[in-house]
C-alpha cells in the first residue's frame, strides 16, 4: 500500500511514541506500507523536524530520512490546479495524485480537498490496517 504522509503526522509521532501517528510510522518501518515523496517533502520533513523548539534527536531524524530515501518511492510530481488555503500543503497532494497513492495521511484534513483517500491517522488505522 502506497501512502503520502503529511509532516504533522511525523511531528506527532516524534512527540508521542504511543499515539496513532507513531503506529503509522511503525507500520512504515515494518515495511507494511510504502511512503511516496519528492524533494520538497523531504526538505519540509527535515526543516520542521529539526526545529529547535521540538528538540528531536537529529540522529533519529536523519535515520528516518535515510529510510524514506531507500525504502520509499520518489515521485516526480505533476502540478495541480487545486486551490489550497495553505499552498505549502499542495506538494503532498501533488505527490499523492501523481504517484497514485492509496492514501494521503494528515492531521489536517480540512486543508485538503474532500476526497475519500485523504484520511486522518485514526481513519487510516481503523479502515486500512
């Protein structure tokens, strides 16, 4: 199963090792799902997860990014004309659409078009695994 994971899901997983987002990352690391990405997404992951306010371990961040590079699937995303409240979210949608992902997992569904395959972490775990 191919998924695109919004940065807020990763942040939540790093904050709490026992929440739904952490379960999704565990599922990813166990090879049960494949993450789709492009350079813009990787850059955002690194930028956000490395913010000093979070105090996340740089080594763990780097290991996750390396894992995504090796085990994920790079997508050369097509531009989308879809309108977004926050244009920085568009890259996730473009990779989701171009890569024909099964799901886009986000903690902020309200910022994305209303589509059945754009799901919250809870929805993903309840209906897909």
